[in-house]
C-alpha cells in the first residue's frame, strides 16, 4: 500500500510523536500501512504504554508493563509482541463467549475461559456490559462466564488461605468468611470490610483502655480483664442506639441481632449482608464478635456446638470462663448453662463439644449452612429463584466447601448430583473418578457399586443430551400452530411469554404429567407442547412447558418482555419503529428450528 503523501514527508521523530497518541487498534492499523511505518511503529516507546493503558490485569505469563523494571533481559522483551499476544487472547475470549450459545460447546468454552484466568477477565467484563440492542446473548453468556471466572479466582484465593500454616489461620477467619460472601457478591471489597471491622475494634480498644474495671483487672489480655472487657464489647456490638447515644467517640454501635424471622435465608451467611442489615445467624455473628474481640486485645475462641454457635472468653474450666451467645444479644453463659442448652436440644453434654473450632472448620460449617439454605430453595417452588440460578449458587458453594475440605466425600457426591441436574456431565464424571480414587485409598465414600452406577448414569445422560441437542426440528409436524420467537398468552394462568422451543408431543416425565394433570386436557399429552420464557412482570421468573390448547398468540409490543434467561436463546429484540418488533434468535435456535425462521 502507498504511503499517504501528506504524511510520508514528515520526519520519523514527528511520526513517532503522532503514533504515541494512538490506541491499540489504531496502532495495529498503522503498523500494516507500509514497511517504513511498520518499522517505526515497532518501538517499545509506543507499545509498552499501550499495554498499560489497554489492560490493567496481568499475571506471571504476562508481567505488568507498568511495574516491570528495566533488567538485562529488557532488550529481548518486544512489547509489540506482548500487546499482540494479549489482543489475540481477547479475540479468543470473544469467540469462546459466542460459542456458549451452543449447548454441546459451552462446557469446553467455559473451561478454556477459566484456564485463561485473569488475562481475559477485563474482556469478559467489557462483553458483559455491552448495551447494544442485539447483544443480549453476548451479555448473558459473558455474565455467566464472568461468574464462573470470578468464582474460580475466589476459590483459588481460599485454597491459598487454607494452605497457610495452621497457627496462622485464625487471624484470617474474617477474610475467609468474606471470601464465602464473595461467591454470591463478587463485587464486594474484602479489604474494605476488614477496614470496617478494624475501625469498630479501634473504638472498642479505646473504650477498654479508658475503663477503670478492665485496668484494675490487669487489662484485656488477662482472664479477669477479658471478662470485664466483654461488657464493653457487647455494648459496641449489640447495644441499642439509646444505650450508646451518650458515648464520647460518636460510635452508636453495630446493633447486631439474631435473624429469628428469616433464619434460613442465604443472606444470613454473607458477612457483607449481615453487617449491612445488622442481622445474622449464630455463626456469622460469632465471626464478627471473635474478629473484633481479638483486634481489641481479647482472646476469643469460636465454639461450634450442634445446632448453635457460641464464642468463649477465659480458659477452659477457669472461674472466668464464659460463653457468649451472639444470636441472643451477647448473653453470657457458664459451662453448666451450655450443658443445659445442649440437653434442651436433645444433645448429651460432652467436654469435646466445647473445644475451640479452627478457622477451617468454621468456614466449612458456613458452606454447609449455605448448601442447606440453597437446597431449601431448590425444594420450594413458590419461594425460589430460577432453578438454574439456585443450582449455580449451590455449585459455587460446593466448590468453596471442597477448597476448604478437599476430602469431604459427602460434598463431592452432592456436587455430582447437582452437576448432573445442571447437565455438567464432564464435571460429574471427574468428581466420580475422584471419589473412586478416594475409595481405593481407604477413605470413607459412598459404596463403590453406587459410584459405578453414577458413572453409567452420567454417561447415559450425556449421550441422550447430545442426541437431543443435535436433533434438528424439521420439517415442522402437521398440527403445530406456533413458532419460536412468537409472543403468547397463557389462557388458563393469564401470563405472557416468549416461545423458545417446542415438542410435537409432551416429552415431560410421567411425574410431571400426573402433577400437571396433562391427561385431563382435551388434547392430552399427544398435542404439541411449547417451551416458554415467562414475563417476570406477570409471574415469578421461570420457564414453563405449555400445551398448545392453552396458548393464544399476541402481537409483540414496542417494549420487549422482561425475561431472565432471554439472552440464553435470543440475540436481542429489534424494534421496528411501528410499535412492534422482532425477537432475534441466536445461532443455535436457528440451527435447531430452521423452518421457524424461514
């Protein structure tokens, strides 16, 4: 290509100055104009700053150019090549996200995205935030990939924490609990939460230093002083605004309480939500108490008894030993009181039950609480979010639990079941093989025969799923009235929805058919059934399976329906400017139902 005549006469130094103002894509373009520009644009003076401006996240494979110091090997580092390699990773990232709409390619794409790790995190975030009308599919799958990638990074961080020497883990109790919260709220700033509890601890420390009784007892480091300091700590954490209004330091207290009305909701296990809403369950309140107490100079142990969680000050069996029930406003209990509490719950008192709980066991118990909360949602059709959403959250929690306790066979076997329900067959088979290896090593696992049954089940489900996904629904059968992409109204339950699939006859299992009384319909199970995304404004977010006789078509409005999983099946909604519009299917829907879009 010929050089532009106006610029070809400029000195190289001036061209270099101009090129320094270019971004990545423009710089790549000018480097292809001609040989002279290619040589000029190869200067690290151009590429190194572009690397820093384009990507903020780096790892050992690509050291951060902003912090990379000049070394003997610097001359061999060609920053133009680094920039192009990173750009290629972004291109690969976009391709992988686009592949995720194909069900049989999704698992492979996600695995590769996780393998690329932090290097493509920024590009995934950019894709997840795209706002163009026909980018709903890109946004949906990029957000799913972003969740998977963030989950992987959080679990990795927990694995690093667990690998620390045992005598260091207690000082990271709060951080580990924050990482568990980060599974659900990846945007939270753990350092900010740590700074918040540290600021509370600084107030408590100051109050303790001023307290005459604590000083008389030898300070919070002594057993008598710690017991006296507990009163100050309790006021700071559980006191009402009136009790703290007279304080000179302006701190009105955290005002924490036990969440007795919504005990089993998952939010009780997330420290950010507990601190924000001032309500929690025993274990989360105890973690906050132990953390602030320790930062205030008080030795506090976590005590995990069956069906409850306490903290303790004072050494075992000493006159100053007290157990604090954080769920009930910080009430103080003696060992005899705790024994009575256990008996009231049908648990025989044993000395071992009141031994301090290590940080790892506390984190594991938090994860198990979340697993139980999500399983309650999974089995509660009226109160749950989308079943896929619950399954994703459950899987993330099980990932974290296995990072904390890698040899927990029960958690791994449960993950197998959830993976199969989520159609994640490769993950399920890998977990079953891990359980078989554990069984061979003599660890306690489900019976080998049961594990082998699950191998067969996973392989059979994978085969059936593959056949279903590859099936092209053409030609359209006689009697099929409606098409993918049409807006419908359910004549019996009075909601709107968007058709995203159909079967020539009902293919649901017998249990569902009986529960929904399909055979009482005039067309019974032999009529076409449609897969429908339900408008969130009219019914709890879900997808449904609807008999043809219950459907009537309605014209799409200028504003699209609000559908939680819209982007899983459609590229977006294209308004026509005449009060209507078209729902544009993704590549997989076009492949599967070609005659619906002819």
